C-alpha cells in the first residue's frame, strides 16, 4: 500500500483546519482594528432584523447614532450578542430591545460600519476548533505515518 493517499488526506485535513484558524485570525484582526481605531458612540436600537441561521433565528439590532453632525443607522457587527435587556431572551423579548441605548464603536472613515465592543465569539471558536483539531490531526497523522514506516522495515 502506498503512503501517498493517507498523506494526501492528512494534508487536505490540515489545510481545512488551518484555513479555519486563518479565517478566525483575520476576523479578529479586522474587528480589533475597528475597535481600536473607531469612535465610541452611544446609539439607540431602532429596530431588529431577524435572519434565519440553520434551524433558528438570529436577531440583529439596527442602531441609530449621531456622528459628525449627521444621523447614521447601521447593523453593528456582533450586535446579536450584545447584552440583552431585562434578563432572559424569549421570542418576544427582541421587540423590547427597541429604544435601548447601547455603546457601539464606529469606523470614522465609514460611519455606517459599527461594532459592539465585545469579544468576537465566531473568531475565537474558529481559532480554538481549527487549532485544536488541526494539532490533533497532525499528531495522530504523524504517528500513523511513523507506525506505517516502522511496520514496513
């Protein structure tokens, strides 16, 4: 049996997990850049957009704020994870978010871009899962190759 198919499978798997880490790091870096260089403003939730996510719904707030003497509206990045008013979430509680004041960070060059200054959970998940599974795949793959090589000798 040739070593090429298992080695190819190992490389493809490592590429997938490595890509997860790279995407997570890029998301995190872009978000950190916006948070560091952005202008903090107090915004008011003026609406909530529902979006289908797999078999559930994500509720994305639409906020309004003033900057440079103008009024802007945006859907802040990671707004669906911002602290929720009055405790637990329920199907109807999203409507109670309207009117709530929230702190957001706005891109000074493009005031429509905004973010809620909380950790990016997707980036952290991609980095953790990709790094962990990629590391385990590398270790187990190398062990399998060593055992295969020793078995032939």
